[in-house]
C-alpha cells in the first residue's frame, strides 16, 4: 500500500516498528499521526485486537508545544510525554538518551558489585585473564544494551570509559 504517512529518519523511510505486542508509530506531524491512529483502530476492529490507550504515549521530537494537540485512540485521549521507554531503551526528544545511558551505567555497577561480592573479583589471587573474561562476558553486555540506538555525547563516552577503567583496576 502506498502512503504518505511514513516518516524519513536519516534517509530511511519508516512508519512503524514492531516487536511482539509493542508498537512504535512514527509520523512527521500530528495530523498524520491522527490518521495512523485511526488506521490502527480500524485494523483492531477488523481483527478483534484491542489497543490499550492507557498504555499508549506520544512524544514530540522537534516542533513546538503547540504541536501537542489532543489525539485519541479508541475514544480515549493519549498522554504526551517527554521521554518513552521502548523495548527497555529510553528515548527522549533530543535523541541523546541520557536517561537510558544513566540506567545502563547503574545496572552495570550493580552487576559488577554482584561479581565483586560473590566471586571476590578484585582479589589479587584471581587470574587477570579470568577477571577480564568475567567483565567482558557478564558486565560489558549490560553496559552496551540498546546503546547502538543512542547518540552518545563525548561526556557520556568518557563516563563509560571511566566506569570500565575503574572496574578493571
């Protein structure tokens, strides 16, 4: 189906991202979003799918506060938010995702302290190759979960590098 409702992000045309029962709808205007929401409602009616407006949020990227018009899904108004969490990744209107990066650092420190407490990872008796293996296998994946979708500022990169450096010591 050909439509003008898709959005173009850095040269890629998209309109919807889906995973299991999670949807992320992307349009270039609230006028187009209203049409997409109507299409979702109609699809839901035809296929006996009930969308939950109370679990639905709208976030504006660019534009102004006046663009935040009343939008509805299944007869209920949808909440406007400054940031959303989609598949465990925080997204804000600035595309820098500071909230997500902060959460990743906190989760990484928790994982490190679990290793430190349960396996005495900072012990001088622990083989350095084993320590490196444990950090790369169990801790680093927590740090990097979802950050391929984030624009990372130089100060955020420095925070990650400092954290990893402190853990290796």
